[in-house]
C-alpha cells in the first residue's frame, strides 16, 4: 500500500505477485456481518450476491448523498490502486463490506 499511495502501482503489483508466489494463495477478502430482524447479512467489498443487493446499494448511495450534502468530501488518498474506467472515488470507497452492512441495517 505504501508504493500504491505514492503512485508506484507497478511496484506495488510486483510485490503483491511475489507475495502470492511465496505464500501460494491470494489474501482472502475481509467479510462483514450484521443481523437485522433475525436475518444475518454477510458482505464483502463490491459484492452484489445478496438477494437484496439492489436495495442495499440504493441505501448506500442515499447515505453517501446525505453525507455529501452535509459537506463530506471523499479522500482519494485511501485508494491504493488506479481506478478502472467505470469507477469513481466514491464507488470505490462506498462499496466496502462495512458500508454495505450498515446500509443493510437501514433498508
């Protein structure tokens, strides 16, 4: 993450690939869980496999819009890789597993 935060994404990728070769597997994605009315929701970043995914993402977007309306600015320094063509700073930072779990609590 240090190399990526300095803009050296190529070196960061080289280190990641070397680490995968050493360990033999990729790092597992983190998961977040929450329980609402007896239903347990399990989320990982950018996951759309939940049966209520459409509602969850809509609520996450609503929460994000409210934050922006009240003066919040997203800090792109937390993003440690280049954005893909269809991504925005907000889409990267607002689809973390924790944020999806929080949004699930509000739908």
